[in-house]
């Protein structure tokens, strides 16, 4: 079990879902991944932690009425841990990004901010308080990878931005894929998109590890999801699929051999 008690700076530590249908999404992910959702607070916006074996794996909040009226789709967001959100906000601006939501307190849980990088992808930053982030990662039915998808001509600009903001190092891989590492530990990647996928905007997408991609796809479809990319082999031992949940949020499921899965990050 890949339990995490604290994250180093610059590591993706949390993902959450913003959805148009809180109860519908709760039912879908609970049945698909076996997650259990905390009860949302009685006052304020509806937000809950998903848990697996009692450990936090992701969060879920309901899109506000004005966001839905503006046509904002359901979506997953990814958050990078850092102990100084204000310093990161300044670096984002200096590096050519845009701070969308400046650092703000979330009760005693921590501080968060939202930003957009120079290639158009949105991401968050989490400064932990009581909430350290996902307590379970790199395990079946939990987060295993975050990936920036952007036009191939944007890749170098994205690399330069994230290196300046978080100190990430690039690790060139086959077929143009770029790994992103912190102190030698790969923790995310960049997928260059060619013109055949020009309809996909720049975005940070999430991957959840599963034991059986084909079975997960079958069950997701039975629960009302759409399969955007069917099971696709990466090699003879690994495969992935892209799923659109019943509320419209896209996510990925992937099966990797055990030796590809890093130990949990540690400080």
C-alpha cells in the first residue's frame, strides 16, 4: 500500500472533481473504484473527500450555479504541493502564467490557488495544513500519474514554465513523450498533441491505476460513462483507456507492471 504522510515541494499531491451532479458522481465513482465519500459540510459549498480503505484518494465538489450557467463542464483538477503558495503565485506570474484564484485559506485544511500556464492548461497549488493531500497513491483505484496534454509546438514553452515555477527537470522518452521529475523522481509527463487531436485543449489530466483496464471500461460503460478511447496497449504488459463520466468529466485508467510504479513520495 502506497501510503503518504507528507509530500515534498513540487509533487502532485491531490486531484479533485468539479461536477454538475454531486450525488450522481458520488454514486459513479463509488461503484467504479470502490471509493467512499465523506459527508459534505452542512454549510457552504458541497465538497467531500473520497476514501479507499479509510485513506483519502481524491476530492469532489459541486460546480456553483453561476459556473454551470456559464457552461463550465465537469472536470478533474490537479494540485501541486508547495509550502509557500504566495511565492509560487509570484513565480507563476514571472514565468508568464496567470493566477486565476489567488492563495486563500480553506478553513484549517490548508491554502490553495488556481492558475493557468502559458499554454492554456489549468492547475492548482496546495499548501497543506491539516489536509496533506492524497494519503493513498500509486495503488489500484488511486492516482498514479498526472499528464499535461498540449500542442506539440507548446512543449518547450511548457517545460520552461514548470522548470521556472517548480524546478521540474525534463526526462525525454520515446516517441516525443516528456517525463517531468523532481530530484530524479518522475511524477508527471507531457503528451504532445498533433493536429489530428486539435479539438483537445491544453489540459492536465489524471490517471488512476487499475488491475484490469478492460473490466474497468466495461463497468464504467454499464454505469453510464462514455468510452472516449477504448483500451489501448502501451506494450504487451500495459494499457490505458480514456473515460468520460456520466456528468462529462474526462479521466484515464491505466494498468502498469509493478516495476513501473514508484514508491510513494516522501519528505
